[in-house]
């Protein structure tokens, strides 16, 4: 009598022969139904037969995993001008910083003037300055077409020169994930922006980043450090500048007359003063939901060059510190921008909580014309008088102080490989 092992092997071999024979029958049947051998389709695998045809499904690929839909982040590949497959340029973030918010009703709030390529954000102010010209008697009468000025109030309006805050910047292509991934492979502890009103599954709103920019970490200030200032995306901070300048009058000399008119302008130098129209904020931004990952992820399917923030000093496995970003505010650009350009001041080397700036301004002051009524008898004497000619002025505004809202985080770029330890090296 055969032993148990021999009997088990005999049964197993028989089952295998039956399985193979059945598989050959199915293969032949498929070929007969289709009139040809079952075709191969790139990237697809056959699942079965439906009404005489093959049912196809997508083969597993890197896109089956990746980052959550509507995640918005920076692509840092050198010279990169296009977003990865299933991503699109985040036009709303171009020329702007991203301000975090935890209020889903305040996403995509835009403020400030977008910056130009590789240039620090600039702004200008409309303004009006006012002065007073003294009045007094004068008996000279102008000849020809030169009008005579009166004393009184002088107003002059204009626009200041553009100015920018002395801060450091770096710019990268900014993209939004549009596809729905089958699973979320972002590493544990990842901090990212979302163009959505709620955080994805396994992500939670990061209260520390509410009303703040994420500033790539710099020496001496550990990740997680934050300034005390926050900005409300719906009510960003505005600012004004005080203005002071002076101008001198223009004079002409003509024959004098015996009668005096008491409202003529007196020659001299006169002050102008005023305040600009409010403008701001000094840092243009778009507000997006800011969330932190609370589950493990292995980075599979994340596009190479993707930059994400982390609250740890070290980047996860497969990720490296984003080159050139430390101590610089990150500006978004489109595909036609200069990828990775740095500009503005030197990187922040110590905690800076505020920044100041001022504006150059200039214009002309035009004295009002007098209403002298007549021409008395000439005396033969000469006497100067003030004309209504334009009088130029210029100056530098007072400085405005802006308190900076930022949270220091480590900016990490995906280099390839999988994160084996969640959120840490």
C-alpha cells in the first residue's frame, strides 16, 4: 500500500494536470471566439470573458499610488517646465506665496500684486500731498502770457515708485494633483497644501500653520518654530506711508504799479505733507488648506522632484533637503518661469519677525492763479512776483513695518526609493 506522502503527491499531480488542461481549453475557446489569438494590450491585463469578449483592466503602475487629489506643491527638478502626468499648473499660485489656512471657507483668497519672474514682489501707493503758499501785497503786473500766482492751498497727487520688502525668495513650478490615487503614499508627518475645503483621509488640519507661510528651515532655528504673527486670508494687513517734501516758487520781474493786490503769492520755499493710500499686503499670496499626514506612507508613486514640508529636522528615507530653499520664502511659477531662481536678499540666518520698506516719490506743485482785477498806472519800478509755473518736489516716504507670519519647516524633495521609517530617516 502506498504511504501517505506518495498518495498526496499523486493527487496533487492529477489536480495540476487537470488545471493545465482546463487552461488550454479556455485559451483555445478565446481564440475561437475572437477569430485570433487573444491580443496583448500595453499596460493592461485580461480579467475574464464578457459576452464573447475580453474584459480588460489597468495593470498596476506607479500612478496607482501617490499623493492625494488636490494636493498643491512645488516641483523642483532642474529646468523642469511641466507638471507630472495627472498634475496641472496651479495658476492661482503663480507669482505668489501660499498662506496656510485651516478654515475651508477661506481657500483661494488672493491678495497683493503677483511678482514677475525672478523678481521680488513690488507694490506702489497713490498719494496726495498738500501745502500752503503765503499771500501778501505786490504791485507788479505781468506782461505777455505769464500768469500771476495767488497765495493759498496747493495740492499735488501722484503714485510712489514701486518698492519691495528686503526678503529672500526662491521660485519653483507649482502644481496641483488632479487624479484620484488608489492609495496615499505620502510619508508620515508630511505637511502640504490642498486646494480643498477639507483635509483628505489620514490628514488633519495643522493649526500651527494657520495664517502663516511655511518657511524652509535655516540654521539655528529648529522646525516647528513660528512667529507670533498670523494673517487672516480674508482681511490681510494693509499699510500706509507718511510723505514730506518741499518746493520753491518761480518768480518773474515786471514794471511795478502804484496799487497793490493783497492776495498775491509770496516767493519762498514751502512744505508739502501727506499720507499714501493704503496698500498691501507686501507679500502677495493665495490661501490654501494646510494639512499634516497622520498615517504611514512609503512614497511610492510620488513624482521625482516633488517638494513637501516636514516638521522633523531630517527628511524621510528617499527624500533630501530641497537645495537652495533654506531660509527663503517659496514663490510659485508657471512653466515659463525661471525654475529654481533665487532673488531678493540673502537667506534668513536668524529669526526675523518683521521687515521695513519705504518708497521714493516725486511730483509737481502748481500755485493757483490770482484774480487780479485791473492795470493801475505804471510807476517805473521793478518788483518780482510769483508765477503759476510748476514747481518740482521729491522725497522718500516714512518706513512701514510689516510683521511676518511664518512657520519654520524642513523642505524635502523626493529623490527616489521608499520611506521605510515613517517621517524620519
